[in-house]
C-alpha cells in the first residue's frame, strides 16, 4: 500500500529528526520532549507495519457459474 508506506517512512523520518534534535540540545526538558516524540513516531511506524496486507478484492476472486445444460 503506497499510502501506508509513505506514512510509515514519514514517521521514521520524523523520528530521526527528533533524535537529531535531542542529541543536539543542551536543554534537558527539550531533549526529553524530542526523545518522547521520536519514540512516538517509531511506535506509529511499527504500528503501520501491520497495514502491509493488501486490501480485500472489490469483486469475488472466484465466480461460480451454474452448470450449462
């Protein structure tokens, strides 16, 4: 699913961004907030991993026809 993959990659990118921000700040409160945000975005990305299943078909996969007489 393209949308799910895009959203998952967005979450992972945001997690990396918050990890970089956490590593680059000397403010303990800001660091803690960025670490929490990184964890949340990683959790969301992991949650989206289960969305990789294809959607159910909109039409029957197997159509049954009555026997021709």
